């Protein structure tokens, strides 16, 4: 019933199937042309009756990270549905372990994603996650393009 979502992202431009369950399918590709070392797993691979997903992340930084802004673009059935920007690292009193990483260092982190806050209706989602090392969003250090198919309504 519940699957394990696990993927290693290291080949730009290649779409990979990530997980499937009775209510969810996910795949990914990079949206930039540079290869990455990025390992992510998420349990369970389901949208139904789960208040918290458990996530583990391993990433080798391609550049120093004194500053990090994350931008999420979400489309639902080809219509822009959501834009969220979050400053994770500013160089002063940063609370995340990614802040201050140097090029070539490895980040290993475990965290929870509280999925119950968002009820995703049945449909096709495209989620672009971009990481920038500047506030003007000119220096992109990572870009991931997730495809998520929600097979049934959560209601």
C-alpha cells in the first residue's frame, strides 16, 4: 500500500520514474544542464491519510552556499497554481545545515514534510524547485522539475 520514494539525481535531461502507489505517481528531471549528486527519499509514496512524510536528503554542493533562496513554482493541470519563495540562508544567524557549506561538501539531512496541510486534488502537477545563491535569482545552483500525478481526490 505505501511505497518508498527514493531517487538519485545525477544525469541532466533524463526523466526518471520515482514511485507509484494507488494514489500517486512521481518522476523528475533536472531543469538545468549541469549534473548533480543529489539523493532524496520520501516515505510513504502516498497522498492519502498521511499527516507527515519522512524525508532524507544527501547533496554535494556545486558552489559555496553563504546565501540560499529556494523558489517553488507549482502548476496544476497546466495552470500556474502557486509560487513560494523562501530565504534559507542569509549569512547571519542561519539555522539550516546547508548554510555556509563549501563547494564539494556533502549535506546529509533528515526532515519531515507535513503533507496534511495541503490537500492536492486529483490531477497532474509540475513542480519546479530552484535554488539561488543570490537574492536577485541570477545565480542558480540547483533546479529540479518534478512531475506528480495525483490519482484520486483526498476528500
